DNA sequence: CAGTGGTCTAGACCACCGA
DNA sequence: CGGTGGTCTAGACCACTGT
């Protein structure tokens, strides 16, 4: 019962062929057209029917593997795994995530200033201590409730945050429109108690548990663009990830 | 200043060529032989010098991209990003992580029984409610201190946990030796307060913040193998991840 | 413009799996 | 044994970058 969903490719499209195939297979899985346990037709057959080379088709299927949608086994085939309800955590901002989920976030800029980088921060951003960095403190709310307190540091050389309305625009959105392309981020997730000030902002009580995230993001030049320390109300937020064995 | 580390390949090794190259480049980056901002010699040159085809070399470099060690930019080159202190979270168990970090974990099995799967659990494991599942409760300690309380469910059809000494062997380790190959996992990370019983086990106080993780793991047949709910002391544990934009 | 990575082809041989 | 994915080759043309 090796399933074979309708896939068509458009060779005059600027979208890479492997991506066209991957998108259509992904949709078939997420829409339930291909069910968990189903087998996808093998590479050679699939490539043949679509008029593509085997490496190109392989590249398409590999992207499904990377997303955790299918698993492959030599001698057996490519099997559909149960589709996750939500997508895996990607290199996006909290704002992006909320917008995509159809929520309507609002942001309050609590503070913004240009200051010499403290040692701990300069280390994360790989810049010389004392170099000017923007320090941005924000409170993000959704559905009228406070969700997260975010502090971000951005080197002055990277962007001029003074000229941006950060209550209307997400930080990552600003980076994109400024021609900064984020490529990699390292993050650490843990938890701790809220102090009095944090509790006040998040409308909770001192001692409440907070979900914490620290992230350093790098752009396509290998440059550290942003270091952030975020605090989330765990009753309103969770991180979802997909792990794949390669 | 395009760096060119010493790389040699052994064609009679069973290790794939692309993997040999990737390993050596990875070590050069992690050891600081290649520094953040350095450029790696371009694909064509590198492939030529090593006597490999360009696709093979590309595959090697792609794995570095996936690990967040380098970023690539058309027309520019391949640039080394700052290497993370620790590796990214991989599809391993807590036990594996601790062993690799040179810590010596010990495990206490609190409870183990075969029971009909509750609705909530059968849903995660994609099995029929009421099907027998193992419920395993464990406490993991490291350096004499309690680190995590773990509850895992494993379908009875997947493994017979009754015949295993789970205080000496990690659950994932047992899966491997039983010929079960984990491939994908979906996890959700958040936080909450400890209740009295959890606090007692973790030698803390009720109300303390706990880092929580829920995970469902699938094997190479697309079968749900394990569902777990883990509670970590956040002062002793954090999750580290690397996000890559593809 | 020259240099880089991004995509794509049309094959080949091999390793592993299940029947 | 036949079927599957895993690896590898030797090219090709294109898109984007920075000078």
C-alpha cells in the first residue's frame, strides 16, 4: 500500500523543483491525505513519474525527514510519521509565531537605550566590551494578557533601533526589512522564580515559575546580531521542537 | 583569508566520505583551528584537493550548516559562526547527555507496572485506549543531587520492560539493544510549580519552579515507541538548541 | 566582471531488509 | 532473492555577490 499523492511540478516556476515536490508532499501529510504508517512510493519510481532525477527527488524527501514528517529505512521505504499538531520551533521571533497562530500580539516598549556593552553581553555578541549596544526592554501581550518580558541587546553597528517604532514592528521583522538575514541561533531554555518586578509586569505573584529563554542570533555573515533574555508565563506559552536523528 | 584546514579522506574506510570530511571540519571549528568569521575554501577547490566530487563535498558542508557551525551565502562563501559551548540537543536521552558530559548519573526506579493505556496516553502513542502499556517512574540523580523525575509510557507491544534492570540501563539504551531505532521525537517544553510529592522527590519545596518536558518518540518504522513527562530542577538543568534557517 | 553557492542531471555501485 | 534507501561521480547551467 505505497501511497502516491498527486504531485505536479512546474518547470517554469522560480521555485526549485525539489521544493515544489516537498511542499506538496508536506501538505498531503499535514492535511491527512497521507496517514501515519503509510508508505510513500520509492525514490526511483517517484522521480521517474515526475520526470525528475533521483538526487532532486531525494532532496525533496530529505526535507520531509528534517521536519520529522517521515522516517526512512533502507530496504523498507519511506514511512509517514504522525504529523505534529504544530510546526517545530523555527528561527522566528515570538511575534512571528503569534501572528502565524492567528493571535494578535501587542507590544509595549518599556525602555530603549544605547549603552556600552557590559562584559557578559559583549561575550555573547562577540564584540569588544564597552562597544555601544542597544538595550531594548519590551512587554508582549496577547488577548489582553501579558505573555512575556523580553530584553534584547543589539550592537549599535548592526542596526539603529532609535529610528524604529518597535511597538508596531517586531524586532526580527525590522531586521528583515533592514536587509539583515538571520541564519542561525543558539538558545538555552530553563526556568526560575519571578522576582517582584517581573511578577508585576506579568500580572502574577513573586515566586511564580517563569519559563526562561536566552538566544543569540547570527546572520548570513556569521555576525552576532542579537542577544536576548526572555521570560514567559508558562501557563500561556511552551516551546515545541522536533528532534531528528541523522 | 580563506582558511583551509588539513583534511584527509580514507577511501577504504566504511565511514562515508562526506562524513569523514564533515567530522574533520567540525573538529577544526570546535577546537578553534577555524575561528568565527573565517572563510572556508570554496566547494570546488576543496572537492578538487580532496579528490572528491562537488556534491559529496557539498553534503559534508551541509551537515555543518545543519549544526549551526557555518553559514553560507551565495557569491560570498562559507563563514564560520561562533561555535556553541555545548552541542545542540539531539535525539538522545537524559542519561546519554549526562554520560557524554562526563557526569555519573544514577537512577532509582520508583515504580513500574503494566496497565491499560489511559485515553490521554493512548492518544500520544497512537494506540487504542486500554491497550497494555508500561508505566515507568524514575528519579534521576547526578553528583548526589536529584535532577529529574521522569514518567514514561511504553506500549507493551513495543518492549517488555519487566525483564530489564532499568536502574542500571537507560531507557533509550535498552531500546537500542532491543533493536529499536529511534528516529524522530516531538517535544514540548514549559514550566510549572512543584507539588508536595514532586518537591519531596527533588529535595525542594512545594511551589518551586520546575522545568517540564513532554516527549513522544518514533522509531524507524514510524511507530510511537515512548511518551514521557519529565520534570527537571531548573537550577541543575537547561535545554540547549540550535535553530537553523533553511 | 570573476567568484561563490544553488540547483539539476543521468547514470553507477553498494548495504541493508524482508520474504 | 528483489526492493529499498545510502553513497558517489563528473559534469552542467544559473543566481547572487562584491569589485
